[in-house]
């Protein structure tokens, strides 16, 4: 099944460099990839075979990374079957720790047919950064501030559903992904991702 056509879920990502004393600079503006995890998570929801708590289906965490194009492919070669970033940031300290003003979760992750234990970290998306645009669109604003991920070249980002299979420990599921030309992150700017998902 080509679930994007079946479910008609699409997305769009804009990435900005936001400086303290000058206008923001758009550095990326294109569609994203809705991956097969979105279909799997929604299938659990509609079939009643996963979690019975609606909060477990929320898209409320993300990862950024310096991998991508995914698994050595060029951008168009990345397929919807992926379940993880190529090279996600693997330590809270590398996100900038407490100075990043992000909250983190280190939890399990659904990786294909298996569950990888205690991976992450996943950065939490504050609820005030999740905005309903209209009846079918939601915007997620992800921020790596001036203190976050400095020295890294950010070239991929992914959105995760919290825990759709109702595991005792959260098992997050990648539902949307995008890779792009690497952006060397410095303390001169915040990196802001404005990611719209259309259901």
C-alpha cells in the first residue's frame, strides 16, 4: 500500500537561522517525507490494537542529526521505510544540555519489527509550540537555540509519535523525516524548524 496516497498525509518543512539582531534567514523550504511509521501508528489507533491512551499517539518529540542523506542515499533515494535518523545526536550534552532550554526523554524506539531499548535522547516539543493551523493542519515549531548543538552540522530531523504500541516504557516511532544540505550550527543563531503536517 502506498499509504501517503491512501491516507493523504503530507508535510512541509521550513528551516530558519534566527539571529538576535538581524532578520531571520530561511535556509530550507521543501516537502518532507511521511514515513511508514505514521501508517503503522495510525493503524494501531484505528484498529484499537495499540495504546488506549490518545496521548500515546501524539507527535511530541523530535531528533536532529548530522547524518543524511539517509543510509548513503541521495535525498531522493531515502525511502518511507526508514525508522531512524542516520546519525542522530546521541547525548543531551551535545544538544546543549540545560542551556538548550529543551526537555529530553531517553526511552525505547520502535525500529522496524523490533524495539531498541533506551535510545535517544529525544527532545520534547513543548505543547505551546504545537499549533493547529486549520481543521487538517498542525505546525510543530522545533528550536535549537544559540546554546544547542554548537559544532554539529545539522542535516536531518525527524518527528516521533510517543508510544503507539502501549509499551510499559515509551517506545517512540518515527513518523516524519527530512534530510537537507548540512547547516554548521554555531552560537551566532538559533536554528528553528517550522514543520507543518497536513492530515
